[in-house]
C-alpha cells in the first residue's frame, strides 16, 4: 500500500478538487464549478487515489458515491483545508497587527519642530489595531548614541555630529538656528541695518557644551563667549536674563519671539542649520516593530 509522504501544493490542489467533486455530487456536476472537463477531473481523481493508495469513490452508471475510505479522506481533507485557511488568516493578521516594544531615545527640545516625522510615525504605531508599547527616553545626544550602541535603545534621534561608524544614520530634517537676544538686552531695540557683526561680538554670549557641527561651532567662536549651557533649554534661560546673546533653534525660540520677549539678530547672516538623523545599529537584529517604524519614517 502507498504511504503518503510530504505534501506538496499539487496534492493540496488534488484534495481541493476532490472536495468540490464530493460537494457537487459527481464529476459532471463539478465541471462548471472547477472550470475543467470531466476527463480532466477523472485524471486528477485517479492521480489522487494513486498517491493515497485508496479508491475514494464509485463512479459510473450507478452514479457517484464515496467509499468508506473516501468518506474519511473527505473529512480529513476538510480539516487540512480549514487549517490552511486558518494559517493564511493568521499570517495576514500578523502583517496587519504589529506587536512588541519600541525604545526610542530623543535629544532634548525637539517636540516643537514643525517637521513631525517622528511624532507621526509613533502615532501610527500606537493605533488601536497594533499592540506596541512605546518607551521614550529624553537624553543628551551622547547618551542616546551610547544607548543605541549597547542595545537598550532600538533607535535614536540625534544631531549628525561625530557619529560612530557602527551606526546607520537616516536623515530626518535640518534644524535652523538663529542668534537671539531678549527684551531688556541693549541690542533688543537696535536696528539690524545699523548693527554690525563687530557690534554684536562685543556682547556676552553663550557657549554650548553639547555637540555641534563645524559650521555651528564657527558661528559661536566669532562671539564673546562668557557663559555656557549644557543644552538648548539652558541657553534659553541665559538669553531670557537679558544679559546674554545666544543661538537657539528657531522652533525653540518661537514662543518667546511671538510673545515679544526675544528677537533674532542679523537673521540673514547669524544662522546655521543642524541636520538631525535617526540612528540604528548596522548589525541590529530583525525586529517587526523597528522595521515598521523605519518604514513609517521613510514614508512621512
């Protein structure tokens, strides 16, 4: 007797044909449903019987009827096809539902950026059809870089400054920064048309203690640096004292500019842009949540 080994797509197709023949009540009735001729159906049935080692049905002048083995094979076939449909449905559900965690590190003061790529991607991941737990870590850029490198962060958002070669960087946006002073500062009421760069350089300015690209560092070096700040929020504090001038990202300063508490100095010349990137490890393991997040970032 034949023994059924590994099943291929062809055997599954034969079982589907057999199922249709049974449910239609015979070869002739199944022709229209299957879209093949009676002789082709007969050939497929002979092939299936040969592979299984059983006669599955009686066909001829006496009409169509299942053998005892045919009845059992029909029921087993239903079980198999139902399992296949369940498997296909489960796989499709995996593509539609994302499950897991995302640990993302973001450097300070980016939430007010007009370009909302990260926020929009996180919104998509936290939609009701997904089961993703989000963990956001607000840290200095060097801490974010270390976190991605040691693996406790999946992704990070940092300035594109002094990045290790072990990290893969995807450009997100450029952040423009301008030189600001606050109300009460001697330059606040000065006309830019009569104000020279030499005049500006005479006033106390803030030196940043965080990573900056060369262009930004050169802009600071041209000033009289008499105070320092570990981050942009610290620089804003010092500027608002009315005693210092300093560079701030445009989106960070916008609230004070709108309130009449800050203004940009020589905006046409006193500015620079910092590229921000999304970082991951080059050798990271496949992760459906991270992969989905990267796709969402790319499409936004």
